[in-house]
């Protein structure tokens, strides 16, 4: 019995809880540095509610570092020059 359980054990360097935008990008960054990781996500399907809907300069640099910024910028969205949040212009 112990041998059967031991055969099912997977070893990894990092466990990431959540496969949303942050967890997925973290997994990609760790993978690019050859750090073994596993992403655990409780949802079995892709959620349709908005997540990661805005990017700042740091977010753009991170996406560029894993080589997906150009695809996201051209296929998914474009730059917003200003936003109105709670009645204030930013």
C-alpha cells in the first residue's frame, strides 16, 4: 500500500494556489527560470468574470519578460489613456 501511494506523489519546487492571472503568470515566470511548479485551481472550467482587467508598467514588463505582451496587446485589448474611478479622472 505504501509503495502505491509513493508512486502517486509528485515533487515540485513551488505550489501556486489559484490559476487566475497572477497564478498563471507566476507559473510562467518560474517555468522560464526552470523552477518546477504546480498550479492548483479549484474551478474546473474557465471563469468568465473579469480578472486582471488593467495593466500598469510593471505588469507590462512582466508580460514582456515571458514573451506574451505583444499577443495580449494586439489580440485582447489596447491601452486606456485614462480611467474614471469613483468619479475622479486618472
